[in-house]
C-alpha cells in the first residue's frame, strides 16, 4: 500500500492588477480557512515585490495571520527569497513562527523568481542562486547546531552568529528548497537532507526532470552522508475542478486569460512558457500538454497518478497552484471536489470503501432473504403468543 499522500496549496498569490488588494488578500486568508475545513494538509505562501500581481511580500506575516484563523493546516513559505535577506534573520523569524504556531510552520527557500524583484535591491539573476546556496548553508547550521556561525560575502557579514531561541519542533520543522528544472534545488536538498518543492513539476521541462531530480538528491545525500525522504518531496500542479467539463470551462473564463498574460508578457520567468491566444487555446494547452487538469475530479486523479508514475517511486504531497482562474465561489467548490473525490484515491480510503460496498452488494440477496426469514419468524411468534393469550 502506498503511503498517505498529503494535499495542499501553493499560493503565490496571483491577482489581477487593479482589483482591491485588501479584499484580494482577505480572500486568500479565507481560502486557507476553507482548506483547513476541507482537510488539506499544507499551505505554502510566496514572497514577491514587483509586477503588481503576486501580492504577498511577506509569507511570514501571512502565515502568522493564517495560524490564528485555522486549527490543523500546516503553513509554509513558498518561498522565502533567501538572496534578499540576511540568513540569520530568516532563521530567527521561522523559529519564532514555529513557537507561535505550535509546530505548524514550514520553511521553503528559493533564489527569488522575479528578476524585477532582485533588481531593486541590486541583485542580478546570476547572483541569486549562489546566494541561495550560501544562505542555505548558514541557515541549516543555525537551525541544527548551537555552534556560532561566522561567514562573510558581498551581501552578508555574520560574526559568531547563533540563535538565542531554539525551535519548538523536535528536532526541527520541515525545511525545503524550491526547484523548477535546474538541478540547483535538488543538489541543495540532497546535500543538507532537506525536502524539495518541485514548483515546475507539470511543465514540460519539470516533468521530464522529476526522476532525475530525485536521482540528484540521492547522489548528493550519499556523498555528504545525509538522508533524503520522499515524503518530504512536494510536487506543484495546476487544477480546476467542477461537476462537469462544461462547468469547469465556464468557470475559468473568469481569470485564465490574465494568468496566461502574466507569464506571457509580464513575469520574466521563461520556465513557465504558456502558449495560447484565447480561452479555448489556453484550456486546451493545460489539458493536452499535461500541465494541469481543467475538468472533473476523475481528471485530477489521472493527473496526480501520472506524476506519481513519472517520479519513479512516489512523493509525499501534491500542491495545487492557486491561480484565480475562477471566481471565489467556484474556486472553493473546486477545492471541495478535490477533497471529496481525489483525496481518497491517494490516502488509502477509496479502495476499502468501494470493496466494502461491493461485498455488501454481492451479499444483499442472500442476506435480505435471511433477514426476511427472521422477520417472518418473529411475526409468527408474536401471532402465536397473541392467540395463546386469547385462550
């Protein structure tokens, strides 16, 4: 039996420029509450500072507010752009969140995906990945040892740095590194024994690299004598569900064009190449390329199974990229349908329930006859007793 797969959301979040940002962020928080109610396991929130679409500048603030409104769902940064921050402060903030959430926090790290973010703090894309590697090393040492850390580069100068508060989680909350297509994330995850967030799992390049990414992680883990765990491998994909194909297509007319336009003309993020000049072409691309599933829950089951097979051994969690293709009511309905009809297939519940139903169906005729015989016998006894009392 496969281990229980976790389900969650990867919330950039995407919003159409010009709408009320306060309301947009409030609805993002309400969505996390809805996911908590539906039984989702995880919610990862992004960090972006430009382009007017991905409105979360601080995943930590969003996580803290979400923690007060939810009971069970775990909350992660998807991701902190390590190159933008002093690694000591990243470690400090997440240890504090670990205490405030009673162990529901997760730290996701990446280089920073939007070049328009980095340019404002004097960083080019050539610098962000080396800084991620250096920052990850510092953060892991701070979180896992009590030895002081001294490190200096062109951006940071740490002198006998150490945490004055140790994590609430024992021994540590989940820490993961982001990956799209390049081996940078898998190399870091394997070197330090961290989880992997495969953000581009359903892009053509990302899908083809899935098995390779895990191979890189295992090679790095063997070299550095660490341990990697498939349960800490999370794949991100695109989904919108409705009760019929026609309804799903009508739902995404609300916002899919804006989402495509963002990646076609605004975000300088070439790994997310999404062709399509009208809604029909966009829906066709998502479904036919394997990038996602716009349709019924059965399509989502097939999409997740396809990723599982491609991973050559499985993964721990499937995260749906929050995209705002549909209005808020249809979006909540989509997540509800996934929870009701997709979760059971990957969490060990569907097969036992269906088998129990079939056993009862197969035995119904014989059991109904036995039941009727018992009812007839009881009726006959009652009638006999009644006749005896009359005498």
